[in-house]
C-alpha cells in the first residue's frame, strides 16, 4: 500500500520510539509506550488482527522478562508462543500484517534489478523485545584482547570497500551513485528496522551464546556463517559476501565490546551499497 509522506515519517518515528523506550528503567515506559504505539499505528498502517498479536507479543515479553511466570509449564508455553510470534515478525508472515509498499516491481536505481520495496515495521518489535535482555549501549564483558583505537577504526574503513569491490568483480554490483528521497527513506528504515534487529539476533544473541559454549573464534565463525545463509535469496556469491560482512560486524563487536558499533558498521555497509552501487543487484 502506498502512503503519503507524513505516514512514512510516522512509520519511521514509530520504529525509533520503540527502540528508544527500552532505555527507560520504568516498566510503564518500556512496555506501555510500545502498546500505545502499536494501536496508534492503526491510523496509518496495519490491521486490528495484527495489533492484537503485537500486543500479545509485548505482554509475553513482559511476563518473561519480569519473571512473572514461576510455574514450569505456563513458562514453557509462554516461550513457545513468544518464539512463534518472533518468527512471524521476522519473516513478515503474521496474519493481518502488510508492509508499506514503496516501489512496485520497479528499478530503484538505474541498471538495477527491478524490485518491490517495502518499509516493514513489524521486525522492530523483535529488536524491542531482545533489548529487554541484550545490551546495545552497555559494554559487553566478552571482548577480544585490547587493541589500539586506530585498528578498530581502520577495520571497517578498509573492509567495507573491499567487500564492495568483491561484489563488483563477481558481477553482482556496478558503480551507480545516486541520491533521492526514496533512498533516504530506505536508508533510515534499514537502520531502525533491519540493522538493530539483525545485530541483536546474530551478534548479541547467537555469537555471545556460542562464545560462552565453544569460544570466541568458534562463535564468531558460526554466527557469521549463519548470517550468510540467512541471505540465501541472493544466491551463492551473495551469501558468501554476507558471511564476510557478518565476520566484519562480529569482529567490530568483539574489538569494541559494544553492539552499537556493530549496528553502525552494518548500517554503513548497507548505506554504501544503496547510495553508491546498483541496488539490490545489477540488472542481468
């Protein structure tokens, strides 16, 4: 569905609000604001069916995070329901959900493959939920040995151009700089709705868990590989490049100890791709 400009702005503000309210120490703010935002969003998107499911998801997150369920089987059932809703949000498959159609099977940039581009605001609920348990702003205790600040800065500045060059050499991308309001909307949505969610899932969640179980390098390698597999729709070479990008984000997370820098590195690579090259890939 195509929306007026003020609806697009409202959608971006909705995602930003959900992420920001997790910084509050007051449960009324952390859980009340998302519920209010979900129902207010009915004025510009979504459906009653989706709003009810989103409210249930927020309620389950509250019960699980605040440890309101002490009996084993209700707690297990709550986790199963929470996980099922999370998968539905991640894949945009919850009944009643419809993303904001920005382009309908058209070229976003010259020489690029045609695509239908959506501004999806469902996945940000996963980021909001994970932020109840996983820190973005605080430093993570599981970091690599101390390295100089210039190494932390140089790593993404060198690796992002290298990954882009590899994509060009593989025939996936071409140099195609461009700038438009549509690209700005996609860039902002990518930060709020994609980069935060994926880094919370793959780095703060999966990589941290594997780090505890099998060590730093094993956790980094497996999380990066699975991140690449998650991009299977792009084909084999695209998955390889995504895995290399995941390795970069994981290293940034290890070296800085802060997930926020991995989020910004992820956003930096995606923004470089979107503004300077064909997107999503070159037209065959």
